[in-house]
C-alpha cells in the first residue's frame, strides 16, 4: 500500500507540473504573459504572505491582534482579487480566473517547500548548539 501511495503522489505532482507548464505555454503564446515572471504572480505571493501573517496574528487573544488579522485577511483577498482582475483583463474571463488559480497553486508549490527547507536547515543548525 505504501508503494501505491508514493506512485499516486508522484503522479499527482508530475501531472500538476505538466498542467502548469502547458497552461503557461498557452498564456505565453496566445496572450503574451508568463506564469511566474509576471506582476500578478508577485501579487499572489504577497497575498499568501498576508494570509499567513494574518493567520499567525489571529491566534492572539487581544482585540488589536484580532483587528490586525482581519486587516491582513482582507488585504490578502483584495490582492488575490486584483491579481485575478488583471489576468481577466489581459485574457478571457474563463482563462483569467483559471490562470489565477494556477498561479496560486504555483506559488504554494514554490513557497511551501522553501519554508520547509528553511525550517529544516534552521533547526539543523540549532540542534548542535542544544547538545552542548
């Protein structure tokens, strides 16, 4: 059962990469903009960062922390919506929304592994100091 799970996971990953690359090629050839080298991708990355910090701030107990979390969450939604608006304006409505969703998946696929690598190497550098 473990081998089947690994094969399905790898098939999902490779299928997602294939889908992202084919849609990025379509966007570049038909509409003239890329998947990652694009201002809307940067807006989506900022949106995810605001959502992340809003979630961290939302765990607090004071009213200031709750209001800060609400502002960050609203900012996240506004940035994501503006990014989608730009993509729709540059292409068709359906493709613009679909492409914004694909950019969100690509951003998560890039940001989450970077955070995991950073935390792994950070904890690895802290552990020898703890053993002394």
